[in-house]
C-alpha cells in the first residue's frame, strides 16, 4: 500500500507534465514504468481490480511510447480518470474495504488501444488518431519490460515512524538544554575561579607584608641583643627564625601551591570550554539534520490537491488547471498535515464559488479553462501560502445581503470591502443559493480560519471583481531549534525568533512621543509600536537609558519598530510546545527553557502588531490597568550561606531576590535597580551595615528603601544605633522564618497570600 501511494503520487506529477507537453516521450515512459510496478504489485497481492486497470492503462501508454499511437484531446482526461480511480481503489484497500472491477473504464482504455476514439475525440468527423504501421523499428528493439528507463535508479530511502522522529527531535532539544545548563554552570565556575584568583592575590599581599614585619622584628631583636651576641654572623645567616616566621614561610608555600592548583583548574576549564564548543557544533548539526528530516516539500501534497481539484471540476462541469509556484518549498510536517484539509476546502471553494462556468468565461473574454494558483514562500519566521483563482472575485453584494439576513450587519452600516470579505470566515456563512456536494453548507472557510488561528497564523483576503480572489495564509515556521533575540519589558523576558528581526535601533523619547511618528531604517519606514501595549501590560520605560531601544520587525509587507525596555542578546533556543490553550493566543510562538530552568515565552510579534492595528481605538490594551509588579528584595550579607538561605525563603514566598556580599557591592548593584526592601547584616568587609544604611539615608534615590537588619549583635546599643540611622526593623541571628516574613509583609504592604498571578 505504501509503495502504491508513492507511485501514484509520482505519477500525478508526471501526468501534470504530460498535460503541458503531450509530446514528451520520457514522461510517457515514466508513467508506463509506474503503472507496470503498480500492476505487478497488485497482482502479487491478489488485488486483481487494480492490476487489470493498471494493465489496460499501461497498454495504452506502451503504444504511445512506441510511437504507434498519438495522444488525443480526450486521452489525458482519460488517464487522469484512470489514475484517480486507481488512487480511490488503493485507498479503499488500505481501509480494508471491498473494491469492484472497473469494467467500464477498462473498456474505454481497451477501445483506445484498438484505435477507437473516446471522450473528447469521439465526435470528430474522422478518427483523429489511429494505429500506424511503422516502416522501421524505433529505439533499440529491447523489450520495455526489461529496459531500464528514465536519467538512473532512485536514491535509497528509509521509512521511519513519525512519532519516533518527533521523539528524537525532542531528545535533541533536551540535549541542547542540558548543554546550555552546563555552559551556565561552567560560566559560574569561571566566575568562582576569578574570585579565587583575587583571594589568592590578597593572601600573597598579606603574606608579603607579614614577612616584612617578621624580618623587621628579627633585626630589631638583633640590635637589642648585639652587646651579648657573636658579631661574626648575621642573625639571618644562622637561621634564627621565630615560630611566627616559620609559620609565615609555610603559609607562603601553601599560597604558592594554591596558585599552582588555580593554574591547573584554569587549564581544565579551558579544555572543558573547548569540549563544550565542539559538542555544541555536533549537537547543532544533529539538530539541523533531524529538523531537515521533519521538513517535507509542499509538492508532497500536490497530487492530493490535484485530485481534489479534478473532482470538484467534474462535479461542477467546469474546466480547471492548477498552477504551482515554488512547490518545492519545505514546511514542517506538522504544519503541512494540519493545513491539508483547509487547503482542500479552499480549492473546492475556488471551483464552486470563484470560477465561472466555461460559457460565462468565454463571454467575459477569458480562457474557458480556469486557473487556480498555489504559491509557497518564506518570509522571516513565517511560511506564506497563497491560494488564488482567476474567477469573478467575491460577490460582495451577495455577502452583504446574506450578512444582513443573518443579523451580522445592520442595514445602515458602512463597511469597507475588506470588512465585507472577512465575513465569509463566519461559521455557517455561505452565499450559495442551493446546497450541493461542494457548496451551500456554510462549512469551509470558517474551518480554514479556525485552523490557521490555532496554528498562530493569519489569513488575509484580496479580491477584485472580474479578476479573481487570493487568500494569503501566514503560518509560523515551527522549527524545534531556532535563533532568538531576548528582550525585556517590565520584569518579564521574552524571546523573539531572529528570522523576523531586521535589526535593533534607538529613538529619542521626544521623537517617540510625536503623533504618527515612524522609524527610518535601511531605506524603509517602520511604524512605531510598544511591546508592553501589544501584550496588554504597562508600556516600555527603559529606565536609566537616554534613548528607547527598538526591535525592528519585518514580515511580508509589515514593518514595525517595537519599543522595549532592554535588549538582552541573542542565542540558540529549543522551541517547546505550550499546549492548545496557549498556542491559540495570537503572538505566542511557543516557549523555551533557559539554562537555569526558567521558562521564557517565545513571541511572534507580527500577529500582535496586525491584531493591534485591527482593534478599534477604544478597545486598545493600553487602557487596561497596570499589572501588579513582583517586589524586589535585596539581601546584603558577607556569608554566602546566609545569602542563599534567606534568598530561598523569599523566593518561596514569590519575591524577586538580588544579593550583595558587602556594602560597596550593594551600592554598585543599586545603581541599576532600586529594591523595594533590604535585609542587611552589620559586620561586613569594605563597608559594614551601619555605613551602608547611613549612605542610603543620605541618597535621595535610596532614602525610601525600608531596611531590616539581621545580625548576631543583639545588644541594646547596637539596636539603638541602627534605629537612630533609620532602620525599620532589627532581628537577631538565627532568625525564625515566620518572624522574618511577618516583618517583610508589614513593610511591603503585602500579605502571605501574595503570588505572581495577582
């Protein structure tokens, strides 16, 4: 069954070539070879009906290949009927259903083999084609049964189950995630090595000063004892070392050993980085190869679409041909499978509603044979499918009349043509006067629109009276691995596929505030939008930056400059599915897992921009209230254990946490972000808690940050000094978690029920 389906799909492509060039002998020989294989396989499997029809069709093509018979006008439609019948029988056999012997069709092929005219040739005054005796043999004289025909043997292929391939792609994605986590941990190890290097440098400096001090003490003691000492030898020559000096020498040797170990660790780290880089390249090649296996050319669907079009043409009595543009373009298999039924609906609608009858086309000075065109192309992160016909175009008067009858449009409403066109997407909407096999039920375009929305795509209609209608479907290119730009808006990070990003720009706040402002880039104008507004959140502020950063999005005719708070950078990500509930929301491309385990939503900005442009002004998301922000708490303590334990306690209660190891580190970090609350230790190097609190209270930016001191100094004088500086709470170590969180809730004005969802 699998072989028969592949051969029939291949034959369908050859049949299309034969229709365009009936004199092509290689095409005829290719069809004959496919039929010979189908016939042999069917007879061996006991499916005699398929074998007999295949034999009758092969006999006709054999005569044509031997140039004993020329193809008439009715022969190609006859062959099309034969192949469609073969496909129908193969499908029924695959579904374990009975099939009958197609005796009438076999008789028609037998008549053509005898030289009789059938179909479109039957009404001629004189038989147009007949058997011709040949005066000389043609070709090599070899039997076609044994001759290897058609340029060489096809390349060997391997069939694998789709679910197995999907699992392999998923495993490759997991490998990429683990690699990212390893890279992040290696980066943290490299940072710890840098801290170790600084610590060793401080230790060596302290030992140098200790050695100098010890030597000075020895010389001083010698000067005091020189009256009774032997003047022959210097005290240093006699190794008159004190215990302190011996210890300092031992520490110096230990410091040298630590420096040597640090060098060894540095070398190992560089080797690990090299190995990770090599593994990254191999992993990328593996992912790319697996993704290539999941990509299928669009023309794999073409034979099925041709059969649908021929069936629709037969049912309506219209003549139709299918034109393809870049059918070799590849799509993700999942996208292609989900779009198969919608495309069939669109082809049937094009024949039933779009194309006129042959008589009407002739009266309109058009070719009696109508044309349906399918074009495939890539634009940024989207796959664009265009399905168009050269028919009469949408009957907008009938659409309006039907919409008014159904109560979708008021009689006095003024609608643009584009708004009228979109009404055909409404469920149950149809302008057909009567129900037929192809039209009148009101199903079709609403199914198409629903499937496109579930895939996160868009559907546009362009129609011109007398010239035809074109439907443009923009679908996401749902690759499992892609490059993405990471941006931040408010407290949330998002990933944007880099295929849709033209570049990054900046604009002054004054220019951004101008009405109808745009951004010029690469000789093109980009309309200005705000990512926060597009997402229904607070608009971008870009605090601490002179100009607003812009993400430049390009998709088809769309050019958008989207303002954001910060561009984090770009990296390779693994696209994870987010489920049908979330995937149906416009603009959500999927999600990815970061190296630290965080989940980041992948945005497809183009649908968000189109959706925003389609919304009426009074319904813009900017009018929505600002979502509540997660409070930021800074933990300042020289003990890494205290920082980690306290940070986890706060994160467990859904607070965002940042840490610092002393007062100077805290001031540097607060240059970027001011916390909502600080938990502060007293005894720390470089700048202690009292000094930090005093400096914060003298700084207008930091004056309002409430402070909870947590220290082992629980004496009254320490508490009193902290309260005089302006510290709000004073707790002793070790603290009790309920007591700490009660003070945090009181100072921040939040309750224990606080969560991200509020």
